[in-house]
C-alpha cells in the first residue's frame, strides 16, 4: 500500500491561510458576504473572523468592555485585520474601535497586520477610516483595490502578516477613539 505524501513532501507550494479579522460597515454586509464566499469559502485564501451583524453585537454601552470583548472573541486568534472599505466604513465608531484593538501590542505577542481593500470591484479610490489612514501614511498599512484573484489577495495578506514584526515600529495607534458615528451621505 502506497503512503500518502503531503503537498509539501511532493514539492508543492502550500499557501498559509492566515486568520483575518474583517472590519466593515454593516451596510456593506452583502458585499462582505460575497468577499468571504469568494476568497475564504471558495478559494481558501484566509480564515475569516468577523462580528456578524446583528448576531454578534456586544450588548453594552461601556467602550472599554466592548473593546475587551472584541479582543477576546475575535482578535485573539487573528493575525491580520482587513478593513473592507465601502462608502461609509470611515464613519463607523466600531470600525475605529476594532482597529484600535487590532493594533495594540499584547504582552508576549504581536499586533495584527493591517490592510484595507476596496469592496467595490470597479472603484479606484475610497475614504479610509482615520486610524487606517494614520497607519497607511506611516508605512505600516497598505490600501488596495478589490483583488484580481486569490493569489493576489494571499500575497497582500502575507505582507500584512510580515509587517507585524518587520514594521511594528511604524504603528500609529492613538489612545483617543471615535465616540460617535460620523454622518455619512
């Protein structure tokens, strides 16, 4: 009986599937579901972690408690945060809170890598949440159009994962956080 050899033993390149926390505006739920179906479910590019509205909403008015629960429930097992940029993503306070929690450097651990991706497949620009913009400007985060395919997205995620150690000194994560949602047209 022949032994089964792993893909690595057969000389094939095996892509690492990173656990990615997805941060987005709830109004983009359908586009986010399509992104997950395309790149996680159908192509195994990443393992998605996200707060699924409205099922996973943390029922509290205490921002510190909410951030603690976000870290415990969603971020503790993820290594990269992907901000899915729709028309009003920049306006959501919870996106800012998720990003602040993602960029914290836990004792004995690493912050999440950070990247932003346009959700609209034909868009060429979008407005970044302030905390992403700070880290884009510093060189820690990258901002991309909708991926042309699974290999492209996989490479971007690998780059964000590697930035956690190679570029951690570039992280900009002010203590102040967005207190209210901004008005979005």
